[in-house]
C-alpha cells in the first residue's frame, strides 16, 4: 500500500479512538461543589475572559484562588482565553463570571472535547508523524506501525480525552523540540521546548537533557568560536521567548513572583493522594511525611533526584547524539517522577513520551513501561468512571503493538540490551537465559496488573484499610518504575559504539 | 536484519483487523443508540414474557415483530441470557427502557454475533446475518451446495429481506445443481436433470420453513404473521428516502409540480396537500406523475432482474456468475422495491466486495457503490457527537478499500474514470453544505428535510449508475475462466 494511504489510515485510527474515548465521562462529572479538572479548565476560560491580565494569578473578590486558581504558566492562560472567545460565540453562559460555576451540559462537553481534539490535530499528531517519518529505521510499513503504536498509547488518550487535560499541547511542543534538535535546527527546537515549558511547568523534568544536549553540542563545536556563537544564539532565543510569553506580567515585580508562587507551591507537602513514587510508597512503611521536617524532606528529595539524573546528564553532555538524548529524557523524567516534590500521578506521561520514542528500538521494554504507566493511573481513571475505555485501550494497545512491532520476536539478549546483566551473572549463573526470564517477567507482571485491576473494581476493600487497592496499585507500579529507571540508566551509561548509524547524528 | 516480517502474512493481518474493529465497537458502546435498540429490547421482552401464540399479535409498543419466526426464536434464546444482565428490560410495558446494563448487553450480543461474521469472511476469504449469507455463498463456491441451500433457507427465515435475492439462488441452484452437466459451450443439457438433487434441495428448504413457521401454521396465525412481515400500509419511501429510483421519481414529480404551478399549467388547489418532503412514513399521492402502487414496484423489480436470471440460466459462469446475478437481484430490488430502507444496500455490497478482488471492472463499480451507499447512511447518525466518528470511519473505509484495490490492480491504469472521481469528490461539498452550511441558513426552519432529500437524490444517481454498469458487465461477459486481473 502506498505511503500516504498507510499514514492517513494510521491517523484516522488514532483520531477515531480518541473521539470514541471522549464519549465517556470526565473528571468531576456531576460532583459538586468542587467537580474536577474539567471544571478547572472551564473556570480558567471564565477567569481569563472576564478579568484583566494582572488579576489572573491573584486572589481578589472576583478571583477566588481556592476554587481552581490558575497554577500553570501563562501560555495555558492564553490558550484558555482563546477557547473562551470561541465559547462566548457559541454560548455566553459557558463563561459567565461567577454564574457559570459548575456548568455542565451535553453541548458544553462536546465543545470542550472538540478543543482538545483541535489542539491535538494541530500540535501533537503532526509531531508524532514527522518523528516516525524522519527518525524511524526500517521500511515505511515499520514507520507507520510505530506511529500507530505511539498514537494509540492509552495513558495520553485517557487523560486528555477522558479525565480532561491538554497534555497533548505541552508534550506535543516538547516533541517538536526533540524533532528540531534531531534535525539539527537547534534554534527551532529550543523555541519549541521553551514554549512547552511555558505551557506546563512540569516540562522542567525534560529541561536538563535539553540543556546538556545543546551544551554538549556547542562544546563539541568548540567553546571558542562557532560553539560559543551557537550557545549565545540559543540562550538569546530562550530568553526572548520567555520575555514574550511573560510580557504582560513584567510590568510589576509582584506579578512574576506571584505566578511563580502559584506554579511551585512548596507550601504543599511531599506528596498528595496516592502516587507511584518513592515517598508515597515509603510512607506506607515509615511515615516520613510526619517524621521529617519540611526542610529535610525538601533536601532529601532534591539530593536523590540529583543523584539519579547526574550520571545520565553527564553522559549526554559527553556524547550528544539523538539516542543518548532520548534515553536521557527518559531517565531524567523518571528520576523527577520518583523522587521529586509534589508529584502527581499524571506526571508519568512526561516519562511516557520519551519511552514512546524508543519503542522501535526496544519494543518489549517500552510496551511494558507504557502499559505500567497506564496501570499506575488506574485509581484516578476508576474515580472518573473510565474503566471501560481503560480496559479496551490497554488491551488494544497491548495486542496491536506486540503484533505490529513483533516485540516478542525481537527480544534476544542483544536487542534487549542486557549486556551488563549478562556480565554480572556470567560468573555465577552462566546458563541463565536472560531473554526468557525477561519475557516471563513481562507476562507475569501483566497478569498481576490485570488481576489487581479486576480486584480493585469488583471487590470491596476491608474496612480497616479502605485505601488498600490504590495503595497496592501505587506500590506495584513503583516497583516496576524502579526497575525501569535502573534498566534505562544502564542502557544509556553502558552504551557501546552504536553499530547502525543514525539518520541524522549531530 | 531483524525487521518485522509478519506484515506480509495475510492471516494475521486479518485477525489484527478483526480485533481492532471489535475493540472500536467496545469503545463506542456509550454512543448514541438508535430506535433499533428499543426495537430489539421490545422483541426480547415479548418473546420472553409472552406465550408463542401472542408473539405476532402483541402491539403495546409501536415496534411490532416484523421479522420471520426463526429470528423470533433467536431473540427468545438471547432473552434467557439477558435475564442475567437486567431483568427489567424484559418487561414489555417498559418502553424505551435503557439502563446501562441493558445497553451493555445489547452491544455485547452484537459483538459476539460478529464472531459469526468474521468466521464467514475467513471461510471465503455488518453483522451476524450477513455472516450467514456469506457463509452460504462460500459453501456454494466450495461446491458444498446442500449446506449453502440450507444456510440460505435459515437466512430467509431469519430476515425475509433476503427474499430479494432468493430468485438468484433459485435459478442458480436449479440450473447448476439440478442439471448436473452442461454442454461444451456452456448451454443447457436437458437430459442431465437430476430429480434426486431437486428433491433433496426441496426437502431442505421446506423443512427449514416448517421448523420456523410450523408453530404459527398450527395455530392458524399464518395470515397475521404474513401481514406483520409485509406491511404494505407503509409508504413508498422510508422516512429518509433510500437512494433508489423512487427517490428520483419523487424529485421529478416535485419539480414538475412546482414548474407546473409556476407556468399556470396546474391549479395549486387541486394538488394533494401532503408533502412527501415531510419525512414521515405515510401514504401519499404523487401530484403530476402517476402514483406508484406496491404491485407496480413488484412488477418493476421482477422486470429489472429478469434479464440477469435469464443470463445465468442460459450461460452460467460458475460461482462468479452466480455472485454477479446475486448482486444484481439485490440491487434491482433495492432500486425498485416498496418501502426500501437504506441499510438494504448492504446486501448488494457484500457479494460485490467478493467480486471486486478478482476483477478490475468490478473493483471500480464496487468503489463507486460502496462509497456512495456509505455516505447515504450518514443521515441515520445525526447527532453532533457522532459527526467526527462517522466522518473518520467513512474516510477510513474509503481510503482502505481504495488503497488495497489499487495495490491489487497495480497495472492497467486507474480504477475509476474522471467522471466517477468527480462524482465521489462531489460528496465532500455535499457533506459540508448539508451538515455545516445549511443548518446556519434561514431555510433550516422552513424546509428541514432538504439536506436529506439532496443526499438521497445525489446518492441515487450514483447507485443507478452502478446498477447500469453492473448489468452491462453481466450481459457482455463472455467466458468463465478468463480472469481480468493481471498478476
């Protein structure tokens, strides 16, 4: 089949599954007084449309910050403003100041879902297609298969089109950044990533790899001379972009401070709710939240995060190529997810994006990670009434990706990059078939996740531990993520010279 | 290199596709469910709660039982499983009952029935009944004629719409099966008539009918059953006009009446008041052209399929000829039938899809017909929520069939000529006007059914064109074994 038809079929399948998921419920549906993320987004449209810019992030009589106050950077606010203009055209009641609180209707839901679809088509999907087209090895069938698997990643679909968020914007912009860097368009890549950063501050998880990659490249080009000029140009691009995004807030020094205060609420604790990271899991055994002081918690979290991201970033600095860059992105975002302050379960999507990008090179492990990441959000999805789409999209993703990328066939020791593991076990257990062990672990873990999903929905938790199932889900996911971060770090750090040359190595 | 090889394996692609479609259906469980949902819920309820003697007399709901008895038995069987989902749906007075469990059960039963469909497609290379039809065709092509005949009788007793294609079956079986041999040039050899085969076939068919209709004949209810099955009280056209000849006929009649009034040839007071663009299922008269009665449509239908039947009697072309005749019978009945529903076009498209993979001409006709008829189904899904889904699915299907057929018939030029391409591309502005532009104009209030009329007339042109081309290809095709596909 011709290229264009394969790619269009792939996009259409992605779009159809997205819209089909959007039929289902959203976060906080029919749950006054606070509702959920959906209401938050609607509220931001109301605030940005009706209030002047200098009031958006401040607590005023018209703007109650306790009711879903803006806590994303300015670009989100501008996006909400544009949506609000469209909403006003269609039905002014949707963005009426104060009066539209908790507004829910069928047509409003359609409008909100349509805004997500629109930005997805505009930003995320083209980025995925271009990435697969330029940076995927193999025939065009292989590229289309990769694109389809990335587009069908359940986690992003369920959060954006179910729970309701605009992750496709920030992740899409970050992906454009990666694309730019991969194609050698450093300025464009920096611009795109800075925009992503100004859309959601969580993109900071990706910032260190971007920094190290660009710095490494400039150093290679010689710090005196071309490299220096390049560095200057990149810095200038970043600063100008920041200035443009924050321009309305630069008139008064109080403004940026307040915005930063909203973006980084250190007043809140080490973690909230159940999330599959170290602190929440550790809390089950030792109550660190209450045991240690706020400062110690901050210090511990900072130290551990740094510990896990330094090796990967330094390796990237010394060897700035696309493969190292992608792995560094995975390692950095996973490290932040596991050890950072105030992490939400949705932040796993920031790690899922770079893993999607390596799905063609290490299919089995990538698919395993992506399914685990979706599973880790199960309590959230069940709370939103998204159980059916969760099951269907996860199963569909599992079967389609295993089949299309022949993940189970491409799982020899060399392909799974188990070099170090082999070296470690060579002396004590030379006959060990590591590849088979990995496959068994894969299936076993899937069964465990399925069983836990089933029980957490059908069984009642015992009265003494009402939170039993979300805690079990978090702990199981945490253990998986720990294993993955070790694996990806080893793969990145122990990387020998790549035999295949990349299409565009810089 | 360790790049993926299984893509070339057709078997596994098929399973991947089947799985993908089933997953999509699962996701769409929550989507808008049409009146068909309530129809089936009602039938589940009445077969479950009422004794057999009441089935064809029950009229609490407007959706009375109008399928043959075997389908009623099928619903009866299903109702026993439905008990476990939600007992309330089986209470007849619970009109429009639609609890989440009910919806889930209905959708799941559809998906499970699809398994039959996939099995049938697999055997040869929309639902459960088409599966049985395909299976029957497959058996014929495999020369397992008794099974084919049996399956078709079953089918006929499940849904009497398949009466449309019964003549093709009848003539083909008579000609190719009961006459065991043909002469060298393909003509009939009267001496080879086999009474045994005729008797066996007849027994199979009659016994199936007996099992299905038996209880009702014993109760003396046959006239009532038949009156429910063939309700000629309903009008010439269904609520949304099926894109057949009568749609064009209606439009011509409307045009003439408007022109006639304008040029003072007709008196506006003498014209019948009921407007056919009212969109409801009623009986009315045409104003200028002669009115059409059920008998007239029957005669037209028979006339339209007679040449095809004669052709396969005279020179049957084996399985291919049978399929072609099948398609023409289905299309002819669609084109000229009384109160035809758009969904009936599927009966013609499925066998045509089997032909399309073998001959490039048929591939072109298939593309024309399938795209047109899929588009003509759009008015059935009219909520805004479904709009992206129907556009995406339509594009998916069109691109998929176009690309696969193009790959199959790579050599030998384009599959569609420029006129056909223009016609198909014209569907895009038509959709934009009907779905996006028209609702924003003033005429939306005064003539709300104009977009539907436009859609059905435009599609009727395409369907008529396909019908004529198919007929020409049937009447001019010369020999059995010549394959037009180039390897």
